[in-house]
C-alpha cells in the first residue's frame, strides 16, 4: 500500500456507563473520547477522518427535540479542542484540508464539518441516504443533527465509487470488498454496517510501516473486538441492525486474530487514544 502520514487528535468526549459499551463492563461512568485523524497524503495533502465534536454541537442541540441527544449523551468539549483549532496549532489552516472522510453522520463524527470551507466530503452513499432527509425526532433518534452539515453539502460530497473496488490483501480478507479511495492504494475503505447503515472503515499504512484500521463505532472499546464482547442489549436500541453489528464486530475480531500487529482503532476507546496521543507525525 502507498504510505501516508497520520496523527490522531481528540475533540471532546462524552460519558456513559462502561457496561453499555461492553456487556461485562462496570456500571461506573466512563469517558469516551471523540478521536479524529489527520492523514497527510503525498499528492492529496491534508485529509481528515471525521472531526469529533465542535462548539456547534451545543447550539444545534439546545432546542427540543435535538436537546434529547444532549440529555442522553452528556458531552464535554472546550472551544480550543475543535479540529479546526487543533490543526491550526499544528500549522494546518482550515483552508488546507482538502478532504474529510466521514465514517458516519453521528454528531460526534461530523461536528466540525462546517469549519472547513474547501473540503470535499467522502462517504458511502448508503450512509448519507439513510439520514439526509431526517429531521426532528427521527433525526434525533438517529443521532443526527442536520444543522451540523454545511448547506452546500450535496455539492461537496463525493460518494465512494462502486467501481473502485479492490481485492484486499490476504491478511485483511475477513472483509470481502475494499474501495480504493484515490486509486493509488493509499486509503482503502470498507463498509462496517450495523451501528449505522453504510459506516466507513479505513485501512492505510504509514511511512513507519505501521498499518492502521480505523473502525469508527464498529465497537466502542478495544476489548470488544479483541475478545468479541457484545455491547449491552440497551445499545441495540440505537443500532441500524443488531445482526449486522455482530457480523461486523466478528469480522474485526477475526481480523485482529489473523493480524495482531494491525492497529485497529475504535473512535471512542480511551485505551487506544492514550497510545495514539503519543504518536509523532513524521515528515
Ligand atoms: Zn461515535
């Protein structure tokens, strides 16, 4: 695979009992960081995988029914934690970001989209179709705050092309089909359905020959894919498909067993985040 550089950031967190994320977990309240990745591609420049939360989350969730989202998911976020502000400190302006790959449209993944005026958005069409017309209670139930999407989203979105399919390397073959996003084998997307329809996971290798698989919310904690632990039955209430969720989690689990050196990164795992936060971007 063509190598890229990557650095991970956290933009806010929410809290939930750990036992919701893994059914053998404790009922004590845990923090679930909202992690996003900056990928530097040799030709396509700065690319984000998700954005985490933003200040706009509070504005968009202040009135009913969207307030129900904030009430059921307590969110902690400081203005300086936004993707835009953190990248700026890192020497990358909002105008420099050319693409944002969207894993799915929950508010903790798309909170910062409006901050990046030049970015084109890459996602699975099925993921966008599932939420694009939802408003009010239906949107809230789907974890979607419509005001987080830029008004011209439809003009800026690029759907993953069906004809960009590639055979995955044998060590990744617990997944059937990969999509070569830039046609150069640098970023390979796969579908991770269940948590939502059309969730996008991403394979890539960095210049230190470390391989990554970003799996968004295919599970919330690393132990879930490592030991194949399902979430609490209550969590099924928010999933698009429980059967697909378990199938996806099982594939990630098998992949981990087959390929233990692959860095599998769930967006909200604080153990994974602790390790990632020390990674230095090398140019
Ligand atoms: Zn999430």
